């Protein structure tokens, strides 16, 4: 913090209501304490203080340690001063920022570096947050103790309460605390509590972690060997989550410590890399070696992240990039001085949470072995876009140009969807994967910043000049307003930069704003698109340049508009690129179906009119949304609306009403709940006998729905969410299917093969009467209603029947001789040209009568009763298809079994996709549906498969290079 930005220190500090003098010099330069509050952390024995600035400049959190004057060790002040001044500055030593003496009341207060928990809390399951990996933990503990010994300091009371976890930053660090200050540390406090402590916490007493006989002494133990023994015990305690190497209870531990017999050591596999070092630490075979140092070197060799500083890959603003390995896999290692890493700490925390195919993955963050550097283990790539355009690239072949642009936009939009702005998009920061099919990767998140609704505050203008948007370049050259607060930025500055990168890639190295790098920033500010204009002028005469589709040039022009408000956004960029990809030569690019399920135990339902997914598991209901359907689900973002189930366990189903203003769900205790959307207020909550298997919303009345249990139900409940109650009950034995066929008529099929049509009065829905009855066959278990033709279809008992409300017999029917029909789907078509002719014209159109059905033991068939000779078409020989569905525009048919998903084009009946259980682990599918909304374009590219055991999968078409 610069001197000009430092607020004045407060005159005093509040500890438990007692004001104490707090001098600036006591706490060191740049650290100020202000009026605040504090509370005791009972588990850790530490007292925490959140210190809040009276200005907006400084917010500090510290852990406050209170020690009685008489319990402080002789020489405590010397140790404290060394810690405050940074003379004992190590990544694995808990810092002391300052101290204060309350002479009148006999207390000393120490302001310590904040931490998240103790090792005791982690090993006893009370802390479940971030931790270093195994090799890092072992190395850090031995490194910290080794450092103290090198400074001539013996801790004297190493135990799980004095090893703390600093998880507030990356890398997560273990830190040794409470040395050189207190005679007893926590041991005396625990003794004073007596029987009020648990047996697990009792084991944190000093006597259980040392061979020394001076455990009850007023002074600290001064033999460094005792620290080594305690450190070895702590390493074992961590690896075995709370087990002590010398026994399982306080009595056995004391006995075995005296015998120097680590009875639990065999619990650690002899082949484990830590076995021998720990064995030598807890029971030293001799004094000829420094067993702590030996262990430290062994753990250094075992670190999961190793860097080869002889293989430099490149250099950047904050450090150098080398080749290395992480868990024995090749990675790129970005190595930054520790001081620099602290500057971009927020960015590292953010980056490690990102997981996207078009964003370089950050696997781990660790300290270098000498503690001078922070190291980032990054996905290793084959080169940069700059390398490719400058013909320095020798990696795998890139996808078609259109797909390269799509992937860049996809990765950047993913970053935006996580409420972040990149701020340094340029060809050097677009990497090319080593694996095929090749994926482009957005990299270097050093300047990434949080946004709110696409807007971010600026303290400095970050990035690379020749790739900056004009509104950000203006901030740099505006010398008159340097002292004032900088204007907010928007994510459209990234759109501008990526538009420039698009042109650079398509022209293999030209910047749209000029050839000369020095002139480019000035040309951007003048909106002087020299190279882009030149390209367009020479387009007709230059066959080489002519290879770039005109549509892409127009897209780039929209991306690099001078005014932000006129600049296209990335969601629209992705949509336009997707349209281009759908239209390009299929020999260059093809589609594949990918599983993008986020959590397997969610049931998923798509909103009928908007781009919204409702996702429910046993605990909560969340919503995802996006700008358009072309956006991959990986880039969808959570909406603020969220519902937590307090005392209910969700089962199934999850169903939207006709216009998406309400959402219904069934729970394990037969409770049915309906929420309003987007308010998420409960409109209906009722316990109904066996109601949760099926929910069927009325097609015209948004508040009306029917619920039933299924085969074992003898009643159908008709409910009205506007009054929050059941309005009528339909009695019908062994219900198998329910389907509304008008706003006041409902069809109910039974296991015995009957189909009954019940009618409710239009102005009085509380009563119902039977108005029609059909006999399907011996049994019927599926119903489908076609609003355009006003016909009802039924399926079961080796047959499909199509019924008119004006006849008692089916007007069309299909009968199989041997095998049962397991499932069927009715293709609903739009735009057939018969709309103006009404129902009669619709009933004459063969396009309205295409059925797909699954036949047990034979496969999937197509039947159309209006086609000549009613020829059956066999699509597949799969004998175990569970469910079928057509897309809303009728262009695709999907079929799912326990192990397979297949998709056909309904225009040529050609199979276009197939996935089996080598790719996706299917269960018992309950239903399959295409994600469909009013805004859906011609290419419905997402599928939802719901399973019978409360989980779903979302699948979508993805683009890849043809092999």
C-alpha cells in the first residue's frame, strides 16, 4: 500500500469491551488496527478478531492470542520482535503482526496471521476445507520445524493444536504456531479445563508428543530432538486422520512412549514414501543424522509438483514458465517470486476453480522447495496462436478456422459466465492443446477481475496496448484525470480484443488496426482499421485472402466497434459462429453428442418458453440460464433464485406448467409442492396419498394439474395451485396414464385396458363425470394427445390405437402378433401448410401421423397409418429401448436404453448419433426430452435424460474436426 493511500491509525483497539492503547510502532509499518470485535474459537483455543477500517482502505483479519504475563517464556519479547519485523519470515511459520501488553490486568495480546483451522480440527472431521496434498503437507511441516531449528529456536510443544491451516490463499499452507512465547501454550489451558475436554483433545497435551520427562515443567522443552519426535508423530497423525503412532488412547500412548514402541506404525504401509522417514523421526536409531533434515529432503523429492528449470517455455509479466510434472504427468509450471504471487492471489484462487475445455487448467499451486517462488502447475500445451501464425508451430493439426474461432469465443465466454473479465486477450494468450482433436485454450489469467452484471471497477488499466479496447486505452492517455477515480469497465472490452485476435488468426498474422505495432494503439483510438479496410478492398482481386467467408469479416467488424454500446456481445458471437459451423462442409467438421452432466443426482427439467433449466436433488432446487441455446451448458450460469428443502426429500418428478410460471415437485413423504417462478414462493403444498409418481399440467389453464401414483393408484387428484388445494378426485382403479385433452377434459387409462374420458364443468371444476369410454385391449399404459388433429393415441398390449372423440372404435390401429410394445412417441410437426384448413386439413396430412415405437425383443420401428400400404420401417434392432422422444420440430428422434442413446434424422430416417455405456453410464431411463423453448432455432442441440433413481443427464451436440 502506497503511503498516500494509508489511513491514519486508530487511537485504540477494542478487546472484549476493554480499550487498550494501540501504537502504530508496535504493530509495524503498514499494519493498523481499528475498533472491532472478537470472539473465542473454542476448538483452536485462539481468539479471533476481525479488524475493520473506518475508511475503505484497509480491512484486516487477525487471530488474537491472549497469554497471561506469568505464562510467557523468558525471552518472549525477543522472539515476538523477530516475528513482527520479519526476521522469522517463512511460509510455514505463523507470523506475529504485533503485540500489546495490558499491564494493569496481567495480559499480553498477540495479533497473529489469520488461519482457517488447526490440524486437530481437520483430523477429527471438524474442518472440511482446502488442504495441501499429501506430499506438500509432509514437506511443509518438516520445512517449518527445520527452519526454526536453523534459527536456534526449539518449539518445545508441537501438537495438533499448534499446527494450523492457512487456507485463505493459494497455495494452502500448513504453519507452525505458538513457539517461543508461552511456557505451556495450549497444554496448560487444557489441563485447567480438566474433565471438560474430549478424549481426542486431551491427546493434544504436550506429554503425549514427546519422550521428555519435563512435560510438566514451567519452561519449554529445549531439546531439538523432542521437536523431531513430535513432528514425526504429527505426520503420522495427519496420514491416518487422528491416529497416534504410539497408541489408541492416553494410557497406551504414555506407556508406549516410555518404551519407545510405536505400535501403530504398521498401519502405514512400509512401501509408503513417508514410512521410513517417520519411523526414523519418532524413534531415532542414532544421533549421527539429523533425521528431520533427512525426512525433509525425502519429502522434497516426493513433491507432486516438480519443475525442470533447465527447460524454459516462456516468460511473462509475473514470472517464467518451465516444463515440469504434476503427479508424474507433464505440465507447464509458471514460477513467480513469492512477493509477485501475493499480488495476483485473487486471480490464482479464481483460476483453480475454473474447469472448461477451452480454458487452460490450473491443477495446483505450491511453494518452491526453497520458498522463494510460488509455482502454478498448468495444462501443458503445444504452442500459442502467435507461434502458429508466425509459422513457429509444430504441434498437431488445428481444426477448421471457424471451429478455432468458436473455441476461443467459447472459452472466453465461460470466463465471463463466471462473473470474470480477462483483460489481456491476445494471440500469445491463446494456447493450442497437445491432445487431439485440438482445442484452443484461453490462458494467462493474471489480470482477471470479478465483474457484476458485466461491469468491473478499475484501479489500473491492465493488459497489452495493441490488443486493448479504445475505452481502456483512453484511460491510459487521459493525463488530466489521473487523480480521479477510473471509470468502470465492461466485459465488452474482451470482445474487442478477441475480435482483433480473430482477424489476426484468419489473416495469419495481421492486426486489423495496422501493420506497425507502434501505430496500432493510436489507430485503435482513432478507429482507423487499416488492415481490415485493406483486406476488404483487395478481397475481389486476392484469391488467398478470399478464403475467409464474408460472414466472418462482418462478425469481426461487429466485435471491434469503437463504441461499447454498439459492440456485439460474446453470446451472439457464439450463436453466429455455431450457425456457420452447422453450414460448413461436413468433411471439415462434424458434430458429436457429449455428456455435460454437472452432478449425477439431479433431476433436470427445461422451462417451456425460456432458456432456463430447473435442477433438483434431495436438498435443493437451483436454476441455470444462458443468453441463447447455442451456448454450451458448461457456460450456463446459476440464477439467483434457489430453493432449499428444509424437511423434505425430493424424489421425482419435476414438471413445469404450460407457460413456465409454476414448477411442481414430488417428495419422499408423498408431499407435492408447487412454486411460482421466478419468485419461488410456495403456492401449493399438500401431502397426498401416493401422489408423487406423475404430474400432468393442464395445456391451457396454468394453475390446473393432475397427480397420480401410477399402477397402484386408484385415484387421480385434480388440483388448483391458485387456491392451494385439491378441487376434485377421479376414482379409477389401477391408473397407468393420465392426459389432459382440453381445458376441462382428462383421459385416464387403466391396467385393464380401459380408457375413460372425464369432463368437468367449465365454470365448476369441483365435480367430474364420465363422458366417454374406450377399450384399448387387455391393458394400456401410454397415452398421447395431438392438439392439431384432436386425436388421442394409446399404447399397450401389442397395439397402438388412435381415437377420435366422435367414435367408439379406433380410427387407426397397429397390431403386433407376438411382442409387446414397450413405448411410443408421436411426431408433432409444425409448418406443414395445413394450419389454415383447421382440424379437417390436419387430419388428412400424413405428416401428422408418424409414430415411433419400441418393440420388446425386436427394436425401434416407424409407423404411419396414412402412408400407402402402411409400411413399417425398422430403425434399430436394439431390444431394450426404454423411452423415445421426437424433437419439437419433428426433425430428430431420440431413443434411450440402459446402455445406449441413439438419434435419427426424421427426414431421411438415418441414424446420426450413437453413444453407448463406454462413454455414458446410463441407468434405468424414465424419459428423454429435447431441450425446447420458443427461442429454439432449427438446431435443437440439447437432450435431457431423466432416470428412475433421481438423477439426470444433460447431453448436447458439440463441434469437432472430422477425422
